[in-house]
């Protein structure tokens, strides 16, 4: 009886798999698919090469070069995309160029799926490159994804490259065992989208010039989320800034820059994580079991916004081991939040294709009266530790330009001073640490180890007090 039931189920699955032929693709289906793809990754239209380069500097998400084109092709669809570009990092100054991933035109195959969705696929090799690095070649490439044209639905497409190589390179070219680029966008009723982008790598090997060393990473992931993102609005404003047609007589470029910033949405998060890192140079190696860097903003508004930066590291080790390794951090966490930060103005300046000069930036930060919160600053070593926290606020009326209160706890400083005293080359470090010892308040940490606490006050009058002592009074006048 059980055997008969299994046979019946098997025949049923076979019947479905070999059922009637798929219906022919339609022009209506092609139009829906093309609109969904354009919403997922908008295009900049037809631009000259110079205009395209200029627009790229203002668009921090993947976008298509020219337009999507979808046509019926038997029981599926032929999807033609003229390539895409993705700005990974902007130019910091005239000496460091931006990093942009760019891929040439390609053709994808789309097939109808249940509930009005479409699946995308391709195994063709594609020519891609990373600006200022070189072309990206791979032994194999695969595209997979699902497109859902329904309102409020999401579209996700992944490009996978195996055995990728970047070149040409000064010496040995960087290699990646596997590289995956994924972009997801969920449409919203207000015309905006919740978007996410990720780059996952495994087996990265990077070699320094002249064979002096290398950097290897077992696993790496860049993950970015931007809810409420207006992709089309950002692209239109970027193109208007990049083209002469966007600058008619009397046009206000500042308004276009504001449109660019407004298109970003009120919040964003991005995280770069890596596992199994090893950097080796000139016979010295630094290893990290894991490393993560996160950056995000929220409450983005014309007058202010909030920013959070976080860094986590674990399993830090060196080869050969350092002489004072017992006091060398093996793990750490740093998280800093900045409130009332003028994100809008800084973004607008970067979208204008220029970096704000240092004097203007300092003036902007002072006038904004930002608050810097040291949420978590913790470093741990086998025989030592550091915990730091508190708040500093900029204040143009303060002598030092800021005021605040901070707390610091050092564990193991007594042992470190004793160890350094045996090293004649560490006399200056010993002198500074000895002064720090004297200023500290002796306490016992929760783990039973002796520690020293420091209450630090930055006074509007210009005084810096450590446990009530004005440290400026301790500094020799001739220094």
C-alpha cells in the first residue's frame, strides 16, 4: 500500500514536470517586466562618456547605463541591459580616485513564474572592471534572480563569479575564489523603495607591490540597506547636474544637490565584515579572527541628523609575538554616536563633486553644536583592559570649542609600567604612564583585578580636569 502511494505521488510529479508546453510570452508581460527592472535599477538614459563619469560620482547605488529593453522570445523573454555602474567609494581628494564597478552590456533570459513573477538567469561570461584596478575576469559566472512587478513586492538579482581575478596589476593580481553581488528592492506606495545591496567574497588574496607581503581574507561581506530610497529621483537630479541641459540660465544647482540628498531617505546602514584575516609584510604578520566596521545615519533632515560608527575586532594576534603581548589588545569594540550632525550639508558638498575645505567643515561642526556620545569603547588584553565612555558637545562659546564629561577605566596599568621599566628604550612611555597612574583612583574591577578610574571633565572655561586635578597645571610651561 505504501509502495503504491509513493508510485502515485512520483507519477504525479512527473506529470506536472512534463505537462503542457508553456504559453507564449506576450508584449504585456514584456512591458511589466521592463518596468519592474527599471524600478529595481534605474537607468541614466543616453549620456556622453564625460557626463556618465560625472553622474556616477553622485549616485551611491547601482544604476543602469542607458535603458532596459525586454522583448518576447518564445515562451520567455529576452532582457537586454546596456550594463551598469556602482560607485563603491568617492574620491577623497585629487590624489585618490573613486572606485567604481562597471559591467558591459549583456543579455539575460527571463521566464514567467507563479503569481505573476519572473525568474532571470544567465551563465554567459561578462566583461566587468573596477576603476583604477583593472578588468575582472572569472572562470564562470551565473546570474539568478526573481522579479515581482506587483505593488509592494520585491525584486532580487544576484551575480556570482567564481575564480575571479583583477588585472592588470603591478605584481601578482588579486584573486577571489567566489564573488557575489546582490541587489534587492521592495517598492513602496509612495514611489520610493527599500533597497539593500551586498557584496560577498570568499578566498580573497591581495599581494603588495615588490613582493613585500600579502593580505588574505577567508570570508568578507559588505551589506548596505537604505529604506525609503528614491532611486529615480536621485538619478534624475544627478543627470541634471551632470549635463549641460540640466543647467539652463539661472538654474540653482544647490536645489539639485538638495534633491539628491532628499532622495537618500531618512536612514541608512552599511556594514563591512571579514573573517580569517592575515596581513603579512616584511616577515611580520597580523591576524584577526574577525573584523567588522559599521556606519549608519538616521533622522536625516535639512538641519541635522544622527550618525553611528562601530568597529569590532576579535582574535587579534601577531607573528612573531610582541614582547609585551600580555598588554596588547586581542579584542575590541568601539561605538560612537553623533547627534545633530550636519549630514545634509556634507552630503550636498560631496554630490556637488567637491570636498568641503577643512576650515568650512570645522566652522560647520562648531555651529551645529553636535554631541559625540562614546557609547562603547572597550579594549581587552590578557593582562589589561580599557573602558571609556561619556559625552562631548561642541560649543563655540567654550575656550576649547567643546565641553563634556568622560569616564575611563584602565586595568593592568600597574603591571604594564613594571614590565616597561625593564626596557631602557621605553623611558618616555614609562614617565607618561606613571603620571597616569598617579592621577587614577585605585579600584577593583568586577573580575577582581586592580584598576584605576578617571573622571575627565572638559570645562567651558578651558580647564581639563582628571579626578579634579587640572592637568594643564602639571604640564611644564616651557613645553
